[in-house]
C-alpha cells in the first residue's frame, strides 16, 4: 500500500482535521479509514504503509492533526518509529496501535511519548474515542490498563530518552545484543559487516552511558525494553 490521501468533499487544507495512518495491513487500514470518516466526519486521511514514507511526507509539508501508528512496520524496530515521529512532529499526538496490549507495553509506549494506545482488537468506538481524546489534549489508554504502582519510573524515562537518541540501525543492534547475539551473528542477521557492527556498538555504548555491552543490556532491561525493542515482538 503506497501513501495516499483520501479526501471526501471539497474541504480546503485548513477546513478540517487531517489524520495520518501508518499501517501496513491493508484491510485493517481501510476499515480504520471507514470508521474515521463515518463517525468523526474526518474528510482528509493520509495513509502510508511505512515509517520512511510517512517521514518523507511530513518533511514534504504534510501537517496531520493526529497520527495512528502501527508498531510493527517493515522499516522500524519496536519503539523506534514512535520516537522518530516525536522528533519529526513534536506537537502532533501519536496514537499507537498494536495487537500486543499488556500493561508493560502500554506503559513503555506512553513513557516514550505516545498520546494514546489502542489494542488492534478494540471495537471501532475505541479508536473513535482515542482520536477524540488526544486531539483534545488528553491521553487515551485501554479500559483494562493498570499503570505501574508503587515504584519510581523516572529511571525508566531516562532510559527511554537514551533509546530515543539511537538510530534505527542502532536500535536493531541493541535489541540483538540484549538477546545475546555476538557481533558476527548480528552482522549476519542484518547483512552488514562485522566492522560496521563494532562501530555501531561503540556508538550505542556512548549514547547509553555504558562501559560495556553487559552494562548496556542492564540499562535497557531496567526499563523492560529488551523484548520490545525489536519489531518481531509486536504488531
């Protein structure tokens, strides 16, 4: 699915709200577009199937009022897509959509800067309420979400901030390091040279403020991000 703008009626560029949808599942994306146009009277929806295309469109002048982001895209790893969108359009609320909706993932997404989280299996009313909520400046979470209680999460936020400085490739490499991969294995997995992997690992350690790979893994694990850094864990 290539990027496309769906415009209903003759609205000008400033007459109505624009919603951007970033999702590579055509059926889900089409159903979501129908829901937004029918229930929220949204006349302008820009849909794309990759983060790269979405960022290109934003750099080209697209000005969405809200973004719906699928965490499992072909060109992003875990929270990387969310963090890159935050950097590209810091004032635009991003609602994350995923079929994995346990409290740990919802918490990580919110700490990374999302304005809301909607499980993919939610009824259409859930998506409608989420968009309405974030566009009014609020935060939307699933009905059964229970935020972490009785513990200080400031350290986790510091980890999120450090992770946000990693490039997409560095995010993938850190995810593999957390899984115990050696440089040679990472090189094979990502189809790059071992020398390139070593250079990235050095940069990762510097950005994470770690003295060793073991310490970098410990820092990542301290915020429970090791298993969600990689795109294979969520959709």
